[in-house]
C-alpha cells in the first residue's frame, strides 16, 4: 500500500484510517505491530564473540533510550487489544505484542502466558519462553506455519529441560535428554506428584510426553521420498505438550534429586 498525500497534508495514519478497507485493516495492524516492535534482548552464549557482545550492548542501549516510547507503545497495544475484544473480533494481539493471532479461549491464552512467564523468569530455562511464544505465534498467527510451530515447540522443551536433565551438555537435544531420562536409576528425577506404581519411575509420564513430541516430528529429516510436513492437528498438540513441559521444568515440578 502506498500512502497518498493530499496537496496540503501528509499523514500516513490519517490515510490508513480513512482509506483502509475492512479486509485490509487486519494486515495493516499486523504489519504496524511487527514493524514497531523493539528488538529482542539478545541472549549471549558463553563463548560469545567480541562482535556479538558489542551488538548486544548496542541493542540494550537502544532499549534504554527508547524506554518512554516503549511504555507508550505498550499502553497503545493494550488499548488495541481491548478494542478487539470489545468488538468481538476473531483476532487478538499475540503474546509478545508483535502481531495479531487467532483468538482462543481465555483460559488457554492465560496458560501459554503463564508458561512463557515461568520460563522467562528462570535463567536456567534459557530461551524456552521465546521459543514457546514463537511456536504459539506460528500456529495461531494470521499466516499459520504448522511445521515451524512444531519445531519451535521442540526447541522450547529442549531449552527448559536442559538445565535439569543434561546441565553439562551444551549440545543436548530432546533425543539425548530422553536417553538420559530413560536410562536413569529410579529416584534420580522426581516430579511434584509422585508415581505410586513401584514398577514405574517418577518421570515416566514426562518421558512419554517428550518421546511423543520427539517421535511425532515428521519434517526433521529429508528423504528420497520427500519430506512430510506436520499437520495443523499435530502442531497444535505439540504446542500444548510444550506448554505443559516448559512450565513443569521452569517451575521446578520436574527436578533432579540431590
């Protein structure tokens, strides 16, 4: 879309307000939310290069200088979300305030917010919150991408579980963590609700969920027969499994015993 100024006035906002059709408006709002979002706070690896550290410092400085504008943006986005709710829109502002997504039940929406917050508040959970938010956005966003959503769900669980399951393995994956959990002696790991069946380990439920998520990904490897992408039902189930596991690991409901 091109803003068309009048002879006496140049106002992109007024142009969008007066000339955007109902069909175009969601795309315009989605784009403005994305373009106005502040750069994410960088997460530096332990072996970060000098250039990575300089870049991170620059982004942190930018966020501090724009603190007032970011606060105003937050207030404006909150007002926008209230308007969408009051108007009965099928869309809402997404978790990280960078675009629009399909509206889901309030309980479900609060659930993913709680899981993202729990992961973000725990340093050991690394980027779990970011990956979970990305998985949610890829599924419920205006342009759904089930395959990306599934992949981000796996990354979220990997980030949340690593410090508990394989704290010394910087290259840990869901597959390597499953091997550790499956081979662990009874009593090595525990959960908030203990397993009463003496034939099972306390973390068997967690293992079952992680294995289902890991083995259910169909696009992880290519093949001569072609890559099969995840379906929407598979991706949706993956997101909800990830929500649960990320919150369990981030909140200490799954832990390694001393």
